[in-house]
């Protein structure tokens, strides 16, 4: 999805953003189609992304996980348009040998979102806009950078199908610890929840079949809805640490929250 020739010139944040940038550019292209083909308003043709993936990291490593999650979030923001995303087999979601196979970090990320994230998008607003794109608009480059108005974090939220659970996901591509203040409106949450997090010790952490996994989904129970979330850095000065958190919390209307690669549910 991203131009590998540009990857060496990108900062860590922009490298992680690159797949979501491609999703955003396709969304913007479609808006131009709507101007040129008015019939699309009454007979919409949704987008199905086929064989999408990202390269440029060590096989089976964690490095691509925040990038894939960011691309997910951008599809979720425009789920009225993006109705299918068929991940390519070439980069795979498994580590295998001749007799055994286990989910690699990418596979774990897919599983975490599938098991814990909602299906009905919820609006996320903030007071810290994403920076302007570093390249001129056109071709693969959008006029507006992907991401929520929570820079340097990216946040996505969704209800479960029965609207009894609110979930949110937070991705941090920053090299320093971040804080995000939560203001959840028009819903009353309970004080019981769950959090799931992927936060390995380094970006090159891997899962190799037959070896102790270096990447795991960490689970935690929550006893209150936090006013502020502490989001650890994606990486330190050597880019040795990345993380993503998902939080899920339940209430009269069950709800859920996601973050660093972290997931919460209340």
C-alpha cells in the first residue's frame, strides 16, 4: 500500500502512517468521483481493498502492527465507503514450520480487533489535529493526513452490534509517553471494564513457532472509567519499544475503549 522507495526517507511516525495514508487518498479520490459521476450518490459503488499489505520490516516482527492498526482505523472512519479489506497472503499472519503454525504479531492484532473491537463507528473528536502531509497532494498523497484530531495519537471508537458495548482503540507512534483525556458523551458507563494491550519490548519483537513468543496480548480488568489514559511511547530514542492498547468497559450500555496497541471495555 505504501511506496517502499520513500520508506527510507520517512520518520517513524510517517512510516507507521503510510498504509493509512493510502486509505485516505483512496477516500479523497472517491470524493472526486462523486463530483464527476453524480449517479454514484444514488447508486453507490463501495470500495473493496484486495491483497493489501505493507513491507519494509523484519518478517514476523511487531513493527508493522501499529501501521496495520492505523490503516484499520482509517477504514473504520469511512466504513460507508470501505466495505471489504482482503489482507494479502504473501506477508501472512502466521509463523510456521513443516509441522506447526502459530499467529505472528500481525495475526494477533487481527485477532485482538476481531475479538474485542466494535462494528458500529462512533465519532471521535479532539483538539490536536494531525500535521499537514509532507508531500504535495496528488496520486498516492492525500490533501489531509489520516488520523483523528488527537495527534500524536490515533483513536478509533465503535459500538458492538447490540450497542451495549462501547470500544475504543488508541495507537501511539510517538517516541515519548502521552496522555489523553477522555470525555465520553451521551452514554453512562459502568465501573467495570477490561483492557487488552500489545506492548512488546522492541519493534523487532517476533513470534517464531517453537520459541517463546516475544509479543503477547496482555489483559487487565478495570474498576473505573479513567479520566486520563497514560499511553507509553511507541519507541524510545532507538525505537526499541512500541505499543498499542485496547480497552473495553461495560455499563448500562456496555461499552469499550482501545489504546497504545491497547483495548478497553466497560
